[in-house]
C-alpha cells in the first residue's frame, strides 16, 4: 500500500532490506531512481530476514544468524511429531499456516517494493506490520510506503512529470489497494491542476507577446504616419517654393518686357528728333513714295 502521509510507526517496524541492497528508505538517490522492475523476494530470503530479531540480526560484517529458543523448540516438536500422530497433525497445520504467512510476506514485500522502485526519489521509508508464526519467525502482513504528493513550486511542467510518476508508482503492484487508488487519484488531480496552471501561464505569455507585437506594430504605424506627414510637408514646401520662383520669374519677365518696350520707345523718339533737326536724313517709308511731287 502506498501512502501520501508519512507513517508515525516507522521506528517500530524493521525496514525491508532487499538482498544485496540497502534498507528501503535508506538507499541512495541513484538507487531509488532505478528503472528496474520490482522483484519478488523468495520465501527463503524473506524467512531469513524475518527470523532475525534485533538481537540476532547480523551486523555489516556478516555475523552468523543465531537461532532463538523458539526455533529450537520447533525442531524438538518436529522430531516428536514423527512418532506422535496428534503432534504430526498439529505440525501439519502449523506448516500450512507458515506457508500461508510466507506467501503473504512475499506478496507484501513485492507490493511495497514495486511502489518504492517506481516512485524513486519521491518515495519515503517503507514500514511493515508483522505477526509471529508458529516457527518463531516474524512475517510481514501489511506494509506502507510514504510518498511526497506536493506540487513543485513555480514549475508546472515538473509537477506534471512528478504526478505521472506518482500515479505509475501507485498502480505499479499487480493488485493496487484502495489506498493506492486514492493516491493515484490525488496524483491525477495534481497533474490536472499543473496542466491548468501551465495553460494559464502559456496564455499569459501569449498575451504578453501579443501586446508586445501590437506595441511594435503601433510604433511602426506611427512611424510610417509620421514619415508620410513629413513627406507631405516637404511636398507642400517644394510646391510653395516652386510657385514663389514662378512668380519671381513672371515678374522678372514682365520687368524685362517693360524695359525693352521703354528702350524701343526711347530709341524711336531719338531717331525722330534727329530727323526733325536734320541731323539725319529721313528714309522715306513705303507710304512716302506717293507723296513725291512730279
């Protein structure tokens, strides 16, 4: 079973220690993030783990497992059962119970290992509840893996990836419990909220980009309008200057015409005066020929 709330009884249960690995919850980040599928522990290794009480467990140097008094008593009863029919029947019942407990133990450990393996760095410690079998061995009959279901602040994409991993971890066992399904539902809600946040963020970014684009277009439009206004002002100035130059030219031509006309009149008057005083012989005009007396 996977839980989003850390267990308060973690210090009262022996952590599960897979063969050749660190105890669950104490492994390194790299080992937690391993993509290997959960492996079901054999009955022998599970029994070896459960058989050890805190006083009898080996240390890191691999001290030998010491059998407790209960196990010695079981061996004694087994030897007696060979001769006593009632004892033999009782031992058969005990063996059946032991087999059932061993199967439950394997299932529980495989179930929780599947959760922690897939959850990776988001998985916390694994805790188990035990019962002692007729053979004096403690068998796991319940388990729980705490898991972090909080969103990642200010990073909806990372929250989506986390929610997807949590949902896969919750559904990793072949037989998810009702609590596992609740955690999977929480992960789905977390993913939906993150997607909504991401959509809002993208919409805001698009709006900001649109506003910036509109601002640039407006600035360009204003610049074009200003340029057009400047060109119109320049054309008007050129037109006024051309009209002014034409007026000056017309006035200059008029003044020249007046000067030429005045000069012609002055020349004519001088010529006539010279003729009148006889300084210059008059040249008869075409009409004067008919005035000659015969």
